[in-house]
C-alpha cells in the first residue's frame, strides 16, 4: 500500500516554502497551504509570530513545530480524504495527493474517477462525486498503473487548463504531467 511519508516528501518538494503573491487567489501560502482556503490552520499563528523577526520567511524553515503542523495537516485533510493508505500504487497516490492539493482534493478525486471511466470504457457507478468510496478504490487498485496514471494526468491537465490563470499554467501543467 502507498506510504504517506513518501507522498508527502514529493509534495514538499513541489510546494516549497512561504509565498504571498498578489496574483494567487489563495493569498498568503505556506508549503501549499493557502490562508484564503484554510484560514483556521494552526500554523498561521506561528507564521504570524515570526513575520517581524529577522530573516523572515527563511526563519520558518527552522521551526520543527511548524513542519509537524504541515505534516499533520496534509495527512488529515488530504491523505485521509483520498484514502491513500488503501491505494496500492505509490505513484498514483503521490499524484493524487499532489494534484488534490493543486486542484482541491475533491476535484482531484473527480479527475481520478473520470480517468477510471475512461480506462473502463464506462462509468463504473454512474457518478463522479469526488469521494473515494469502495468502487473508486476497487477501480484504482485493479486497473493497471500504466493505463490509469496517464488517463488521470490527462484529466487533471484538462481541469487545470480550465482553472489556471496566466503565469501559473505552465508550472501547473508540468506538475500534472511529471
């Protein structure tokens, strides 16, 4: 079964550190956690307390407590939602976590469900609801990774083309296809 630690390490490389880009609808962001989407995340209190200190935002890299908060956040809010521990393919779980963060976890799951339909040639349960249930897990764990992963990447790329704005599109598409 897939390992959260492996998927989290890959996600951490993709998400980087602190950013506050006025063009980003998520607003202030730390390691992929946007303040506009997750305003109650406990890490914002820690980050706010370090803003006036020297070397901000580099000083955030040396706060073990903050790293633990990021890890716990992704495990609870994303990994548990995608049921990552029940996915056989590590590569598929890695991609679902990464693209779930980029697109929104339920949208990422919908893309995966649509990919399973494309591989099966029919809707397996008649809906793409953005929830990993028994049928979604069955399809994910029984279709070939070599077939399902490219279909999933393609579905996500299509969704990203609809959502992406300006300067982000190339990076987002690269992340979908890598």
